[in-house]
C-alpha cells in the first residue's frame, strides 16, 4: 500500500504541474506546492526539482507516441508515423513546449524513439555526422507544427489593398484544423522526399574519392 | 513635439512589453502598467489592448526581416533568405513566439513578406489552394527552428545502454549553435527540394485531364 500511495502522489504532482503549465505557461516549485496545497519539501520527496518534473512530463508525453517499430517496412513511413504521433502529443499541451525545449532530454522513452529514428536514418545511408542534424530537423518541424495547432482559425487577416495574392490564396485554402493538418502532411512529405533525394546522389556527381567520405 | 512625444511613449511601451515577455513569458496589461510605473489607462491611450501590443511587436520584429525582393533571382534562394531572417528574428525573443502564434496576424510588414512568398510560390507553379499550405509549412519550420536555438547545447543525454546509435550520432555531430545552424540549412534545403519536386511532376504521371486540375 505504501508503494501504491507514493505512485499516486507522483502522478498527482505531475497532473497538477501540467494543469498549472496549461493555465499559466509556467512551472515553479512554490506555485506547484500552492496548487497542491502541500509544502514544497513534500514535492522534493518525489522529484529532485523542476527539471525532474519537466522531464517526467516529457516521459509521460512519450508514452502516447509509438516509436518506429523497425519492422522492415518503408523507413519514410515509419518516420512519418512517429512524427504524426509526436506532433499530436506536443499539441495536446502547447504551453509545455517551451519548457520541454529549454532543457536536456534524459527521459528514456523519448530517447528510445530518437534511437530508433537514428537506426532508420543510419540504415538508409544518412552519414553518421548528419543523423543528429536530421533528428533536429524533424524535431523543429514537429515543434512548429504542434504550435501551429494552437494558432487561431484565422491565421492571417490581409486587410490591406496591397496583398492580393495572399488574399486569394487564403480564400482558396482550407481553414483551421484542416489547413494545419494538410500543411503538416505536405511539409512532412517534402522533408522526407528531400531526405530521400540526398541519400541517392546522382552517379558521377563527384570524384570517386567522395564515395569513401568519412562517416559513410 | 506632441507627436514626437507620443511616438517615444509607444516605443517605451513596446520595449517594456518585450522585456516583460522575455523575463516571464507573459504579457498582461496590469503587469505592463506596473513595469512602466503608469496606470493601465495611459497604455490604452496608445494601444487598444494586449492584442494590439503583441501585433505591434510582430510589426517591429518584421522590420528586421527583408521580404523577398521579387527581383527575378532564383525563387528558392529568395524564400531561403526570407526564412533565415524570419528564424533569426524569432529566435531573438523565443518567449514571444507563443504569443505571436496564438493570435491572428494583422501586422502589415509581416503580411507583406507573406504576400511576396505567395507571389513567388504562385509564379512557380504552386496551385492556388496549396499556397497557404506551403506558407504554413515554412512558418512551422521557422518557428520550430527558432525554438531550437533556445535549446541547451546538450539537447539529448543518452545515459542508457540501449541507445548506441543515438550515442554514436551525438558524438559525431556538431554541437550547440553549430548543430542548430547546420540542421536548419539541411532541413530548409530538403523542404525546398521537396517543393521543387512537386512543381515538376514526371511526364505522363496521370491521365491528361489532371493537367487542367483546378487552381493551376
């Protein structure tokens, strides 16, 4: 029973932390203690501090994202499915995004997702040095796309006379969630197409020595 | 002199608003009045409210971004230069990003940049309906990449034994600002390559009727 009680307390702390972040965009130990009606020291019994709480929220978020299965299916589709899950999980709590972004990731489930992305990229010819660059690109796009889901239905209001093309384009485009979802898919497809293109350089694109470039 | 005094006040309000956002991630009229040591009503003399202040900050940010010149040079390079300026301007105040994101854009200089991007996309064959989707994609990537500049030098700490590929990749990759900058360029290049690819579909990719699809 003692162990069960502690687990419940940990979850209650994370629930309150997330509710506070959703409401205010901030997390302080004093604010969290006030929200829970406990002393800060009773929170420190469960978490070493603010960083550990944010990392636990990252871990909790990751449980909603299926890591790539590495089942031999098309790697681009595996990356795409992970990206869709990542965006959806981030978008559920957009105010958490800056907090997740500003500290080093140590949450195991999240890192396991990145490990599998790294395996897919390496296995399909991305040079070792570039794997982290591509993971960064995917990260940036998922973060931005998650924020985009928090944008208003009317993103742009071109009230001036000198914006005719933008005005026409907005009139012709889908709106709201449909715009955000279609845009995400279009951009993800372009990113993966661009990546595939880099992995199959045209023959004789450079001197033979380039084939033995470091890291390949 | 009266006019000059008012302009100075407006700038002082925006300076204080931005300093408050940088420090706390928030903007409230009461907090801003307290920061300036004035009554809230004296702020309302210059701005209709919080939304107008955030929009004025967006306008001010846009003055640091050169819109595409539409000078006939390569459209991808024009888009790329605008994206680099956009990311740099956003990254100067990452705490402002969520506030900019959550309200409709009406700032003229910002919209002019989008108008020119729309002209470039339309002029190079992007269907009218897709122009806003692509603008959204570029927006998402710029927002995410600007946030990435606020990430710590050590983004991932793979302390577990079951993350060998990620660990090797992190060791081989550039770090800190260099990682973020190289990643941004790699992803931007892939996005623009992917977009170019969509604009030049392979011949006989579909029945002839597809060539007259609506919006082309």
